[in-house]
C-alpha cells in the first residue's frame, strides 16, 4: 500500500478530532499539524507555523513532503490557502478563495441563494448607515442584522426592538465593532424554528450522504448568556431523518453545489449549511466552508469510512467512488472552558486527570499546551469531551462521566448538552 504524509492546518478541538480520525487510516504515514496543540502530540507532529501564514505553510508542506494538505479553519481558506498552494504546485484539498466566499461574505452567499431560488430569509443589503436606519424605522421588528465579513460568529444581532436594531447598525457600520466587515450589512427577516448544522462533503460535482448535528452557542445552560465559539454538540439530532435529509439535499445542497460549479467556482471540501427548520421547511441561515466546531467532535467518532480516502476522492473529483458511511450510534461532545470565557480569562492553568479518563471517552484538545511536562490551558475553550452511545441518553451519560474526571481551576461547562434531545426521545 502506498502511504501518504498529511499536513493538517489548524489547532482547535475540531482539528484534533480530524487528526484523531486520520490517524486511524492505515494509509496515513506521517501526520503533521500546523500548529496543533498539546492534545495532538500523541497522534501527530506539531509544526510551529501559524494557520494563517500562507508562505510559511507552503514552506512547511514542502519541507515535510506532504502528499496532501487539509485545512481545518475558515481563515486560511478565506485568505486563499488553496489557490496559493496550487500556484506553488503543492497538493491541497479544500475550497478556493472564490468558493470560500460562501462563508466569508454573507452578501455573496445571500445573493447566490437568491439567484438560484435556495430557501433563505428575505434580506436587503446596505452600504450606507443612514439608509439602513431608514429601513429599520419604516419596517416592523424583529430583524436580524449581520456584518458582511468573517466576525467569529459575533457579527449578528437578532433585534426584537427598533432600538436594538438601530444600535446594531451603529455598532457595525459607524463604530466598526467588527472592522471592515461592517462596510456592508444585511438586514434579514427573522426566522423561527430549531437549528441544525448539516454537512455535505463534495468534490464539486458529487455529494456524499449528509450528516447533521446540533450545537450550543451560548455560554450558560438554557441558552443564556453571551455567544461563544460553541459549548457542545450532539449528533444525530432527534428530529433528523432520511426524508428530511432528502429534502435538504434536493432543495439546498444540490442546488448550491450546482450553482457554484455553474458560476465558475466549484466547491471542493465540506459545505456546512446552518439551517433553521421553519414551519414552511428548512431554510439557510448561513453557509460555512469547513467543518463546524464543536460539531466535528461529535461527528468524527461516528464516521465509519476512512477519512483519508474521502479527502483523496474529493481532491481527485471521484467522491462517487468511495463510501461515506456514518455509524448509527449517537455522539455527544461537551466543551470545557476557562473561567471568564467568553470574556477575559487566564492561560497557563494546569489541567489534571487527563491520563485517567476512561478509555471509552475521547478528549479533544482545543487550546492546551505543554509547559514543563504539564498540560496547561492556552485559551478560552480548552477541551471537548466526546462519547459514543447506542442512544443519545447513553452517549450523554458517558460524556458527562468524562467531564467529571477532568479538573482545572475555574473550569466551566454546560450541563444541558443534548438534554432536550434526550427528553424528547424518551
Ligand atoms: P450566523 O452567524 O449567520 O450563523 O448567525 C448566528 C445566529 O443568529 C444563528 O445561529 C441564529 O441563531 C441567529 N440568526 C441568524 N440569522 C437569522 C435569521 N434570519 N432569523 C433568525 N435567527 C437568525
Ligand atoms: N458551530 C459553529 C461553527 O463552526 O461556526
């Protein structure tokens, strides 16, 4: 068998989960992470290269003789890492910068959906704050106001009153709370219904069977408190079924991948659709151009197929030739965060109990590092503890057993991940 060297760009729990899964492939020889974290050390070699430094990444790929580079986060994709590697004749899989606009520009994504009749909330685009305010004054609430560019999930205001809507416009467009992302904003109709993250692996032409997960964005139980990068996830959602998967494939995923190919920027990689199950059917809230975090930590344990085979098939446009199969088991992932997150927090806090975690648990590191032989915290979200189970109830119990085995000062986590799903399936 011909074994390959793989370079994976990124350093979060999502990348640890992808690395963990890649390591199980007999075809992967050496696995490198740029830059990785303390958790990826047992499965890969960490390279001291920033995930957004394109020339250094290309240099590292050449140095380690990577046969394939895979990209975790959106920032390098939006910066054009795929185009850069292709110019340098380095093998890489992922969406080009033009295709990554499906995430990096909300206006691009909304206009694409509008042109191709893909269900999404009605919207208007504004480049002038006074026009945006006039629109708010003359229409009825609620509205959703979004800054155009990447804003780490924070450039969105769901306004229930005109005062909130006007404050959102002022913050984004005049105070530039999200920098240049506030040059253009969209004001959207407010949709209602349960949210679901749907993932479609595609080579630009073929699309693999969909998989779905739910995530939890707020810091506190009961969806209270400020937004975070994601505090936990579970898969599959209790309301997900094959009829719904077919409907999402037919009305959203296939028209989107076809539209992107037709318009000259075929999407190769993981197309992530954030959907709302409205009373009139699934509608797109947003698209992302990569796997979700924390959803990936609840998905990789469910992936039965060889992840390297899948990536090679995406790169070669032969995704119809490989099986992409998901185990029927449920998976629950609970994030553990530093005290104070998503506000200010300390780094360098020692983490205890990692070596004693039960073997049926997966501990995916998000922000950790080694300091004098001790694993310490190195960011806001520190770890995700994931567990499989025959049912969501079982997976949830095992995951929380793991959470209780790990300790660091000020550690905080939500106690209600997958709780509503468990309650509704009893
Ligand atoms: P986004 O960054 O576009 O995913 O938006 C962040 C969150 O805002 C979503 O997860 C939704 O909960 C909410 N949201 C975004 N757009 C809408 C909409 N059109 N209607 C209702 N809620 C929305
Ligand atoms: N789960 C949210 C994100 O990955 O953007």
